[in-house]
């Protein structure tokens, strides 16, 4: 068995054990598709002893990457001309409300993850996994997709 295969086997075993202990509903394949869990573990090169901390950190970081993009749509960096240009694409009140809704969604999970590092609450851990996945599919991914499509169309021409 290659090192990569062994790592992915460890990941799957840790995930299955976590799912058994927390009793969350989301399955591995769905979560991997949404948050690129396998790629993350392969990049890290290990599966942590406390897998929930590593797993939840990936989910929170995934949202965090998008939060930086969304923040730049509301408050562009004065040092980056492209973000100052892109803000003009999303300057209606409706656009700003849409972006803010997405930011609130992402911040919920960023803060929930931090709270879970301060307290161990299995029910809340399960909610974090299932709710972050549901929000990604139903709110966040469609929301950022619509924004990125508009930005791409503007830059394409």
C-alpha cells in the first residue's frame, strides 16, 4: 500500500469513527466533494489524533477563504486595483445585502468552530458538520457562484 493510500485509509477510518461517535447525517463523499477533505489531508500529510479539530478546521478555513473574497466586495483593498474595480459590479443595495447574507453564513461557522475549540459538545459538533454542509449547498455555493459568474463576465470582455 502506498503512503497516499495509507493516509486515505486512515482518513476514512477516522471519519467513520467520528460519524459513529457524533451521529451526524452527512456522508464522507458529500463532505469531501464540498470541502475537499481528501486533498486537504493529503496536503497536510497526516490525520490528527483529534480528527474533529482537523476536520472542522478545514471546513472553517474553506468558508474563510470565501469570506476574504466577499469582504473585498464590500470593502476593497486600497492597494489592489482589481478589488476596487470589482466593487463597482456589486454596488446596489440588493447586491450588498446578498453579500452580507453570505458573510453572515460563513461567519456563523467560523465562530462556531472557535467555540467548539473552547468546549466539547458532541451535539454541537454534529450540528457544525451537518449545518455547514447544508449551508454550503443551499446558500453559500449558489450565492458565491452567482457573484463569481458576474465578476467573470465583467472581466472576460
